[in-house]
């Protein structure tokens, strides 16, 4: 089975930084795009950042200039460096990846279970 596991969440004060990581494991033939989403209590899940297989990033306007997404294709990992954190960044952050499990199969979306990020004012 394929699994995505996030790590690095925690409690920080406004203005501080956190780095989230996500590792994919299992029956993986290849990984296409990877990304991060977040969901605050009582709100719907929103897209935060994504990165293509070659490494081209895209960001939501709310985090542009503060967050940096990166990936290591050799290790099947994606990271999110979060700087200048704000209370409104508080949410559960989810890792997402398009994964192909065999050469005869197409890409399918997989999700991690999430990691909590809390930013106090």
C-alpha cells in the first residue's frame, strides 16, 4: 500500500517558523506533482502550495513570499518551509501527491493524515 506521512507540525508564536515534511512510501512506481493543503476548524480545506516533478513551485496568494515548497525525488519527500507565521495559518496541514503504482496504471491522488500547526498571537 501507498502511504503519505506528514511531520514537523507544532505550536509556535506569530513571526516564527516551522518546516513540514512528508514522506511517501509503499508500492510507488513514480510520483508526479506534490502539494500541501490545510484545513482550519469550521472551514473547508484549501490549497497552499504545489510543486511539479521537475521542481517548479506554485503558491496560494495568502502564503506567497512566506512559504517555500521543495521536494527530493530520490527520497520521495516534499517539504514546506513556513516563515513569518501568522495566527491565520493555524490549521491541519495535509500532504498530497499524484502517485503511479505500476507502469500499467495511471496517476492517482493520495493524501496524508495531516499534521497540526498552531500559531499563537
